[in-house]
């Protein structure tokens, strides 16, 4: 299983790399459209005066035996839930992965929706399905905020549970460099939101005037769900790689432990066997001696004892 | 002839990346063609065929036949002589499974005519458009 996981990490990393240009470029386009005046009024950017209903989206594995992978995400998600509840906000979870689903169901915590069976090989359609579960309620105003909890794949040795706010969006473009993606050309700088989450393009060096077809507002309506899907897909792919890395580590540790255990047990077994042989020989020798002293003819009996003892040893 | 950089990216791979003389596509508001140094532009793509005219080949200076791609929605951004298209689903014409597209086309057509005069199912309509676009791209 360790080897299987190891080979799957490579595939998962390739999937991350394949999706990266799309996600990065999507961020750039969103940044450009978000820079227009009417974009700020879009529901996905407007933050409500008070957040009352929150959905926490979390990405877990479908299967266990992955060390602390699932429990780290679950713990973080539950902590968020408690935090929201303590602040008087209504919080539900949207779960990807069977492990997460079972966890929340078992504890009777509120699940808004869940999808399972995709954790190891997430596809774009899965990201779309997951986003679709929350977009409707969000657009109808049944949800004020959507958070995402996933495991960032930093390297084979390091995966970090990360919380991000999906909606309302704080700043579209800085997400890209933050993740260590290439900044998608020089144009990323022009997308403005840069360091100013609230400024709305005040700091931009040069601003490009785009021609929009259709109107920016309509483009945003189409663009933002796609952008969320791209983000969720990236998160799912990173989580998938993290899952395999955790599993590989867990399985390596399990194999090492088993090897140690085998070594210890073999020693115990050999000692026990040796003990029993020694005892048996002592008994035979003692018995034969007793017979001899009693003056009984020992020849045949004596030989028989030793033969059978030799066989058993 | 002056060229423009063109890139078509999907979530799973980059379908096209290179220079071309012209890129023709259809946005939800109509057809548009991008030549070199087009003004900055952002548009929403329709389900349609994207035509890359005069793509510059791997060898410097040589041009190859036009490349056609079936794009099922997405976005196009033009800036600094660079045309970037983002599509959640797109295929190169050469990769399209024509018999399958034809079957999908026939099935969608049948479903539409079976529905008769009633409101056509938007999903079936979308399927029909997708199949049409694929067939058109493959020039089958």
C-alpha cells in the first residue's frame, strides 16, 4: 500500500501541474473584471453587513489509513463550526469524502450536502458539483459566507490544513502568488487588488481599459462560478496529493512497526522453544537415570526416548 | 505577417499555445476575430468552434494549416497581444470522436422532435449544440 500510494502521488502531482495554468489565468481574468466599477456590487464581492449563515466546505478522503490526514481537516472544520456557533452564527458543513461525511453524521452535526467517491481522483465535474451545492443557496441569500477547508500539498514531507474564504470573495488575484504559482505573466500586477483587499484598485500602477462583451456584470455572473470551480478543483487536487502522501507515510510507519514487532516476537518464540527443549532433555535424562538406579533394563526404552526427543527438537 | 500569441487552457491541460495570425471565435454576443495587437478585450465564449488561422509551426517562420477547436463555453481575454481562452471543456478537432458526436447529435435531435411542440428541454438543446459544434469543428 505504501508503494501504491507512492505511485499515486506522482499522478496527483501531475494533475495539480496540469490544472495550474487554468486556475492562474482564471485568477487574472477575474482580477481584470473585478477591477470595473460595477463589479463591486456583485453579490460575490459584496460582503453582507452581518454574517449569519455560514457553510464550511471541507475536503476529506473516502478511505482511511492515511495517518492524520482526515482527522486534521475534520478537527479544523469542527473548530470553525464551534467558533461560528459561539458567535451566534448558523453553520453547516458541505463535505467531500466519505470519511468527513461519516464523521459529521455520527456526531449529528449539520450537513448541508455531501459528495463521496471522488477524493483520490477529483475531476473538474466533481468541483462543479461541489460548487453547485453552495452556489444556489448563496445566490438566494440563504448563505452569507462559504469557507473552504482543505489540505495544501507543500511537498512530500509537508501538507498543511488550510482555511480559505470562497465567498464573498475578498481578493481574487493575490491567491495565485500566495500559493506559489507563477504569477501568470506581468499582467497579474495590473489586476490591482494586489495588497489592498478593500481598496478596489486604488493602488494599481497602470490600468487597462478592457472592452467587455457582454457587460462586465453579465460576464461576472458567468465567470465567478467558474472561478470558484477552478479554486475548488485546485483545492481538491492538492488534497488528493496530500492524502496519498499521508497514506504513504502512514503505511511506511506501519510496515516499519510490523517489522520491529516481527523481530521481537521471533526472539520471544525462539527463547520459548529453546526452553521447552531444554526442559524435555532434562526430564528424559532424569527419567533414564531413575530407571537405571532402580536396576531396570533400560536399553530399548532409553533409545526410544532419545530418538523421539531428537525428532521433536 | 504580424502574429498574436494564443493560448487555450482547460482545467486538465493546455490545448493550444503558440503564435497565430488570427483567432476567430464566437462570444455570446457574436463572432469576433482577433488579429495582432487587438485592443484589450474580455468576453464570454459561446459553445462554438474556435479557428486558429495561420498558426506558426514548431519550425521558425513556417505556417501550418488552420487549427480548429470545439469550445464549450468559457472566456476570452485579450491583452498585450496575447489571446487567452479559458474553457472548462474544449477539444482539438483532430481528437473529436466523430461517430460518437454524430450519435449524440441524432439522439438529441430525436429527443427534441419527440418533445414536439412543447418547451424544449434546455439540457437536450445544449447537448445538441455541443454535438453540432463538435461535428462542425471536425468538419464531418
